[in-house]
């Protein structure tokens, strides 16, 4: 009788897990307008909310030397207004309609979105079509947003502890690829740019054939298609955007560098490796290695360095996945005045264990559970679903439904692949060792 109860309980749990996973499958409709705009529609009527988003396949890697920061600058500039939206009114319209909006820029793309009550769907589509069709790009807007970007750079990078850490790592790992420069660019380049250069950048990249329009939430598919055609169908197609990846030579000898941060109170011991881009299986494996090493208080580096040896206040390991390449970064903050150089052997010892021995079945199952939970959490909100669909089309070879394959990809990673990836990518002759130290100089 007890065995029967146990079997029934296990069966019930399995059914619940299956329902939970199946419920996460994202159904969608996709098609192209004649002007090249890719449209993705996802209907979910659980809540009266709709997301309108546009992902442009342009980021800091598309900028020219001497004119850095343009993509991030346009993240701000395209809120200035349009032929039909007065300057400064964009945010007011969103707020008055009960919505919220924002945008963000990476090395590879720029993402704009609005989240509205579903009865305001048309407002969101109008705003994004105005942004794409005829934004106002003039000297007043450029000067205004130039000051906004300068202030952001001061607050988020130059006057913030460790604010320029990623930019410093990028510069060392990518001597040729445009990933070597920061997303926010330099103020010198933005100050020197002429108005026509900003207009040319917009004309080249912010065109329908270089964008994905994703609308998700409480929508009627047929009616939404009609609205898409009405608002976006007449926007002219731009010239084809041609991008050629710049190949880096493999790193075969350790790079050692020292950087100083006037805002930092503690040194940061960093080692970083160049790894494959986000569309590869190995990139997923490297994400899982990150969680093994520093994903919570039970992770390997945390238990060893923070709990047991107490030579570190905090540890980090993460896979900074980009389109063309990735950066695998490990780091530790020393505790009690410890020499940062003494932390490096402890990090290396944990890497060596991964390269030598398979992780235990229990550790592997815990890792799988963590990633499944993270996946489910990321796709419970409509904005997360919209971004996942946009990412699939933009970064996974136009595979919009990539979101529906992610759980299978997670489950397909084996213990042997974790060991082999550590052996392949995390070797001393392939790394940057960075001493990121307090002092020496002032924040810019």
C-alpha cells in the first residue's frame, strides 16, 4: 500500500512538472511586411496587458571608430519626438495612457518597448511607428540628449565603483573587434559628431528591414495585423544592412593588466576568457559553469573562498554572452586586506576540478533545476516573452521560436560537456588576468 501511494505521488509530481513546462510553450504568429519589417504576434489573455516592442539589430559594434556611442545615444534621442509628437511629450503620452516604457542598448541591439493596458494597444503602435518613420533629429535634441548621456556616464560608469570594469575587460579581450569599446562610447566622439552624421546613422540602421516588431499579450491577432499594416506598412524600406564579423586571433598567451578606479574601496581580482557567441551550445554550457562556481551560497567558489577560507567577501562567475563572441568572467573581492593575487589560485583550483572530474549527479540535477526555474521566471511576464521572441529572430538565425527550445537545450547539456568546455576554454594561456585596484587618478 505504501509503495502504491509513493508511485501515485511520484506520478502526480511528474504530471505537475509536465503541465508547468508545457504551459511555458510560447505560441506566436510571424510574418514580414513588404518593407522588410518582421512582425511577431503572441496572444495571451490571462491579463488585460499588451506589450509593443521593437528590437533594432544595431548596437555599439556597428559604430565607426571615432564616432562611438551612437547606438546608445539613439536610445535616448528617439524619445525626443516626431513630426506628430511634440518634443518632450513621448513619456507624457505613455503615462497618461496608463502605460510604462523604456529602452536599452547593448553591443548588438537596441530594444524599445511600451507596456499598456490592452485597450491602449493602438497608442503603443502609433508611438513606435512615429519613432521609426519620422523622428525629429535636430540640434536642440542632440544637445539635450548629449547632456543626458554625459550625466548617465558620470553616474553609471565614471563615478560608480567598478563602473568601467566590463569596458576594461573588453578592451583587453578584443583588440580588433568593436566589442573592445564600451557601449556608452566617449563624450569626445559625441561632441565632435555633426548633425548629418546622426541623421545618416538613423537612416542606415533604424529601418524596418533591420527591426523586429513584437506585440504580446491580450490582443486579437486579426485586428492587430490590420493595425500593424496601418501603422507600419507605409514606412519605407531602407538599404540592406551589411555587417561582417571581425575575427579575433585566438589568445595563446596570458594577458596581464592593471587598472585603477578612484571610486573603488577594494581591489577586484579578475580573470576573463574569450568564449563563443550566444547562439552556440557551448555558450549555454558556460552559463551552467557560472552557476556551478558562483550561483548562490552553495556554489563552489562561494563555499570555498567566502565560507571556508574567508579570504573573499564576494565571488562572481558569469558568461557575458554576446552575438559574435562572449566573455567568461570570474572575480573575487578580498576580505580582511588579503592580497588580491592570493585569490587567483583558489579560483584556478575550482576550474581545475571542473576540468578533471565530472560533477556529481546531485549537483547536476540541482543545476538543471536552477536553470529551469530561471527560464520559467524570465518568461512569466509579457515583456520577458516579447524580448525572448525578438531575441530568437535577431540572434538565433531568424528562429523566433528559439524560446521553445531553451528547456530542451538546458536538459541536453551533459556532465561530460561541462568538463570538456572547462578544458577547452578556461586555460591559463587563454586568459586575461586583471588587477582592478583602488586609487591612482580621479574619476573622469
